[in-house]
């Protein structure tokens, strides 16, 4: 884990953790509550009976503006923070807007983590991403592969910001004995995903492209790259379940991987999405588009050892997501 794993550091990071589930009236700020992850976390918290959620849209509170974030925390004084607001996108967006991906993410996480600490927040959960690991990390990727090799160039700007977020949580834990933890989710999907044709991740991009091709009666759909990269997918409702589990059950220095443990090639994923959508034409591979990381299956055994495992299969998750897409997105 990039140099901060020795016993002395771990011992100095003891914070005296608090129970999250014991007080359903606790004031919880879910930053980024209208996105894929934030909306799933809000659904989960409400289902569990948490009613005192503090929510702000991007328009109401721009988390990249330091003074606005400081004023918000000083007046609202939340007890818990789940930080899932970020500049997020797929391989094309990451490559095209490197300045936005590094700057906005550094700004949001620095403002929120520091203000949360200064205003007496009891516990904060920060989310990174599996792209923090080296491009050629051992597979499945253990947490301690962090900072052991060069990053994948298509998303190194985003990865550097996310690594800084992990390190900031660790630094505040060590220096201030403050309960800031980090989870590293694998590639996610589900309701409220971003279905933009170019800037989204592969799964929603393909769902939309196959759906529109089916409606038009098209014979072919273009898929990016060679189809050979392997990816691990987790339904966002499983991730939300893991996040509340971590809020209650984990208070350690090290970040924890959150994955499904199952990987598919992009070709296999494309065939599965095609089947779920009901498109009957052919796939055409555009090999001028980047493949990105060849493989990034995470080792989530530490989280499993704490007692959390995912429940939703990729097939069931795709069916659920396509149903949501038909009811909420398609024209
Ligand atoms: N999606 C994925 O596959 C993965 C996601 N993650 C992580 O999970 C977290 C959530 O991602 P996801 O839900 O997919 O992202 P989304 O893009 O779906 O949601 C991000 C949310 O953050 C808000 N936001 C962005 N910028 C600002 C800002 N300056 N001020 C206030 N709010 C802002 C967005 O609001 P608005 O839309 O109005 O701008 C949106 O509600 C991120 O930390 C991401 O890195 C990790 C691994 C994989
Ligand atoms: C979550 C994760 O997400 C990103 O990394 P990524 O896993 O490479 O993400 P992706 O979903 O965009 O692509 C996965 C694979 O799929 C192929 N692919 C085929 N056809 C389409 C397509 O139509 N769109 C997209 N986006 N990809 C396509 C594509 O060429 C690649 O081989 C980073 O933002 C990173 O920062 C991060 O954290």
C-alpha cells in the first residue's frame, strides 16, 4: 500500500471508530447523490431507515469551490460523509479531458475531506477506482500493488487524483486520528448511469448503441478496440451495500478493493449486452480506438474476510439496468 503499511504507522492510525448503523437519525452528507453511485447509496440508506440525509445538487453546491464547501460544512455540520462526487467518465473522456479529470477531482476531494475533518465529521468514506493500480499489476490485484509501477496512460490523470485522495485519508488518519477510509470499486453499472455515446463507460455505451440500432433496424454496431481487454463489473446496488458495510464495519488505514471477483472480455460483455437488448445484427470492431488496461481484476478477499460479498450476477444486473434504461432514458 505505497509505503504506509508498517506497524508503527498502522498503530498511530487508531481512531476509535464509531457505530454507523446504531443511530438512524444521524446526519449524513452524500456528496454526488444524483450520480450512479450516489443515487444507489441514497436508496440503500433510505431502505435501512436513515432519514436525515443532507443532499446538494451540483448547481446548489459546487464542491470544487473551497469557500462554498467550507461554508456548507460550517452551517450543516454533518456527522458522516460519503464522498462520491467526482468527475467521472470512460476511456475516451479520460483521454480527452485530462486537465478536468485531475483538477476537478483534486479540488472536490481536498475541499470535502479537509472541511469534513475541520467541522467534526465522525467518519468519511472516499471512493477511488481500480484504475489506481499499475497497468501491469499482478492479477487479481491486491491492495498493496498500489504505487508499484507505471499507470495506464489513458487514465493516469484521474488515477493520480484518486491516489491523492487515498493518501489524504491516510494522512488525516495518521496525523489527526480521524476516521477517514477509502474503498476502491471496480467498473460499475446500473440505474442512473451515464449513457452518453462517447464519454460514458463501455457498458452503458453499448446498451444505448445496441438499443438504438435495434430500434433503427441497423445491421451492424461498432464496438471500440479489439474486444480482448478483460474487465470486472459490479452492480451499483452491490457497491452501495458495500459502502454502508464499510461505514459500519471498517476503520483501517489501508484502502479496500470492492469487486465482483468475476471478469469478462469486452467481446463477451458486448455479446451479453446484445442478447439482453435483443439486437440481432453483427459487431464491428473499431481497432483505432484504445483498449486501455489489458486486465484489471481486483483481489477483494480482504473485504470478503470482513464478511461482505456481492449478490447480483452480471446477467441479472444487465436485465435490471436495461429495464431502467427503457423506463427512464430512451426517447
Ligand atoms: N462509474 C464507475 O464505473 C466507477 C466509479 N467510481 C467512483 O465512484 C464515485 C461516483 O462515480 P459515479 O456515480 O459513477 O459518477 P457520476 O458521474 O454518475 O456521478 C458523479 C456525481 O458527482 C457530482 N459532481 C461532479 N462534480 C461536482 C462538483 N464540482 N460539485 C458537486 N457535485 C459534483 C455529479 O453531479 P452533476 O452530474 O450534476 O455534475 C454527480 O452527481 C466516483 O468517486 C468515482 O470515481 C469508481 C470506480 C468505477
Ligand atoms: C472505471 C474505469 O473506467 C475507465 O477505464 P476503462 O475500464 O478502460 O473504461 P471503459 O468502460 O471506458 O472501457 C473499457 C473497455 O471497453 C472498450 N469499449 C468498447 N466499446 C466502447 C464504448 O463504446 N465506450 C467505451 N467507453 N468503451 C468501449 C474500451 O475500448 C476499453 O477497452 C477509466 O475511466 C478509469 O479511470 C476507470 O476508473
